[in-house]
C-alpha cells in the first residue's frame, strides 16, 4: 500500500463471449406507498418463471378520500418512468381502484402513456367492469372497505359503465393500511351482507383488501360470481404474460367455470 492509502491493481477483461438469457415477459406495477396486499396476490397467481414482475411505489397519504386519491395524478408519470426504463413491458397495472375511479380512466391512461407509450395499462375499475361483462352480469352489488364518500364514486363508475347497482355496502375505513388488515371472517360477512338476491354478481373493491384468496369461498356462500379488484387485474396481467390456462382456487373468473350470458 502506498503512502496515500490507495491500492493499486491491474484489471483485465476476460476473453469470453458474453451470452444473455432470453428476455422474459415483464409486467409493471404501480403501487401506493402504503399498499401491503397487491404484490402478494399477484405473485400467488403469476409465477416468476412465467413473467417478471417489476413494481414501483407512488407517494400517497391517508385518509382514503377522493381529494387525497386525486392528488396522485401528478405523480403517476414519474412513477411509471421508474419501471425498468429501456425495457419493454407486456402491461402496466395501476393498483388502486378508488384512485382510478376518481382520477378517471382517461387521465390515468394519459399520464402513464405519456412516459410508457404503447403499453397496455390495467386499472382495477376498468378491469372489473370487463370481468363482470364477461361473466354476463348486468345487475350487481358492490362491497368496499372505504368511507361512504369514497364508495359513491365507485358505484357511480359502474353505473356509468352500464351496470344496474342494486346495493352498495362499505365498511367505513379511512386508512388503506387498516383495509389490508381486515380479517377473513369480516370480509366473508361483509360480502354476504352486500349481496342482493337479484344481483348477477358481487364486485369487491380495493386492491388493499385481502379478498382475492377468498373469492371462491364467497361464491360458495352467495351462489353467484364474485369479482375482486386484484382478481380482475390478475386476469388481465396473466393474459399479458401469456398464461391462458385456468387457475383454480380463486373464483370462477380465473377458473373459467362460467359461461358468458
């Protein structure tokens, strides 16, 4: 070692041909900073050897009110730009149902598309509407963990999408970190309470709510299809990843055990 404290060494470049593995299909995920549920649900349904999942976080402050949800819009482009720049993505999912509703589908698509053009963008509300249509549902019930003022725009979105809303029930929670901690017994009971005898299907809103793994149990209790926010997004992300086989254990939508009316 010299008196300056520096270490001197010779560096050689190996005389090898460097080979690269084939590019996997890549999926982008924009999560709220406070989200504790969505990644786990997606990993359950999309194995790493089928597609690489790349997530980024967007600043968000509770409570979950329309005003706070709308505040994410200026940050959406920045978040999307952080998703493995320079690599093609098969799809990008913005993982917040209530925000995609109050911000508006067109505004979300524009903000993300401005920095990642040409990539399909999945939002839970729009994916949920497509799933309900594919299940043949026209009249629906809605269950959310939100406050009433955040639940109303969700119901309005589905009404504007052509569905008849027979009942909308909310748990009155204002913090999405608490929504992520709601236990299975509560979710099952809330789903049963939200169902309407004349509804064709039940939509369970919120990517933070751990309802995805319970979809099959809820269907068994109410005797009709259930669509959850994460289930609807996962269906479209699986398609983008080239996964066409039915997936059992997470409700009729993913198992393929339904017929379009």
